């Protein structure tokens, strides 16, 4: 089913199943706007399917369902197969961080009788797209007494929202002459959160009022921002797009659309002959660095833990397991936009509605920073997709010397495992609201399930 429109095979009960799956996905993406929220949701979903945390096991056997987490930002879910782990694992890997705006550690200030929060953007945002949107605050504040406070402001319909203001066009002649990446500067992405002064205060009275409200609702002080992790994201739920309801528009499709479909595929596939895994990671948008990025040793250590619980704690068993592993790096592709076709090489581009998209390589210019999957592995993936009636396409990220980008594929490829990128085409990628096709979401879910059941 290479390069064909996937909608053509969906009618009746099949179409109903596709639409219901997307309703469940919309709930996930509407609730999970930070990495921590994605991990919390994933844990609850795993528990519904009978999974237990790895610390609850003293031994593992075929059929056991186990998950492990790392610093509230990573999760690995495994279903133990009949074959030895050192013979390899079938892995679906996706990232759960998305471009956004973060608060600085000393964020709160007052200016012209307005209370604002100083910010530092995260990942490859287009800065001018974020102004004048209704925004929400999500995150956690960790206090010195060891307690933590979850913060969500702007999602309940009765909540206030926050925003970044912008200059009216009548006064923006100089600003509008700047290039697009300079129209809004990074230091001008500060969040407006208040305008009402605290009664009885003469200096910084608006800031004082904001602090009073935060103290009343969350019992946090200004100094607690130092150990806080607050993310600024678009407010509101994901919605159907198009009068035919064929698409979903919302924040964070990159890459949570692949994260959700990968996790659901694992949960719904059940026990397979090989051990199966969904691995959800952080920090991809800034290079997969740090303790919770794909470059961390945590995934490797978790495989070693599984081997130990299976009675084989040798280092060579873990090395063999990683080498023999087969993986889909479940990451999104840039869909051809009918308004901007000139930046795509149309014969090698992703389109909405043609199913899951395989990227043999990503990188930039001369394939710099890519994984470049082997043709033997691609042939096996093609065979699995064709035999399971999966619609798929292949693509690059834009024209040579124009496009480029990276995923986690090359990092896991460093273990000598077979890896290829395979994900969902997205319009308006990295914007506050991105667009996916419902049929691609469902086809990816089916493709991921076919992969973990059949790849060797």
C-alpha cells in the first residue's frame, strides 16, 4: 500500500473505529502538554492494562507486563516475550517534549503597572507565532521542605489565561522591516499575568498581588520559582479540523502523536514471541541531551535490569540485547503544505492521508547527523506493512540544502541495532497548533502494532 490514499479503505465499522481512536488521542494530547503529564498519563494507561512498576518484580517471566520511569520524564513499557532478551527486543521509541516557552528561575517582575514573567523559549519555535495567543501555565514547583506542587492555570473553562502581547500595526513600521526571525526577539516573549494592584501596597503592588494569589492557591513563594519547572503552552483542547472532521489541530503533535500511537500499539498487541517495548523520551527538541534525553544511559541500564530479573545479569547479555534489537524511531515528518510547495521535493515528500511515513535518513545537507537505515531492514519493514495492509509512504525533510532535521534514531543506532524513522506527517510543525490527519494517526497505530508483532 505504498503511496496510496489511506482514506479509501475506511467505511462503516472501520471508519467508526478510526474516529473513536482519534477521540481517545485527542483526550491524551489535550491533557498532556508537558513531559511529566505524558508520563503520568502513560503510567495510568499501563496500569489499566495490568502493568506493574519494575520495582514490584523480583523475577520476570514470559508474559509479564512491566514499566520503568526516569525522573518523571521518561517511561519504558515492556511485555516480556518467550525469546531471551539477549536475542533482541522490538522497540517503538518516541519523544514527549515539544517546543514551548519556559519560565526563567527569577521570572516575576512589574513594569508599567503590569505583572510579567520572564521566559526562555525551548526548542525550535517560530517566535512571532506565539504572541497574542491564549496561553496556559503547566508545571511543578518543588519546595525546600521536600513537597511538590503541580500548577495548571488556563485549561479549565473557568480559569484565566495568560498571553504575550504584541505591537499594533499602526506603530510597527520599524518592527515589520525586520526579518521574520527578528520580528519578535527571544527576550520579548514575556508573559502578562496581571494588572491589579494589591490594596495597601505602594511599590510593585501589581507584582505583590500576583504573589498573593499564587500563595493562596498553591502556597508558593517567589523564591520557589528557583526550583520550579513551569512551561507556557497554548491553552485549550485539541479540536477536529475541517468540515469533514478529517484532521486534528492541537498543540504538541510533534511528537506526542507518535508517542500515544506507539504506547497504544504495545498495549493492544499483547504478548509476542520477542519482548516488546515502547520507550518515551525527553529533550529531543534540544538535542536529546541530559539525564532524560535519548543520549542518557537510562535505557541501556533498564535493559540490564530486565536481564538481571530474567536471571542473566552479565554485561554481554545486555550488549547482545541492544545489538539484536529492532526499532522504529517514531517521529513525525513534515507534510507538504499546499501553500508552500516550493520547499518540498514532491516525489520524496510526506503527504497527509497516505499513512505512516518512513524516513530512511534525516539529517541536513549531506545527510549530516542522520542514521541512514540499511536497505535490508527497510525491505523487512516494507514486507510487514504490505502483508498487514498498512498504508505507508517515504519522505525526506524538504529539498536538499533547504530542509533538514534530526531524531533519536542515530542515538539508538549507536548500539548497532537496526533503526529507521517512521512517523506521522504534520502540517505547521513547531507552531503553537499543529495539524495531523486522523487516518494517518490510525494507520500509524496499526503499523506500530504490526511491527512489534512481526519484526525479527
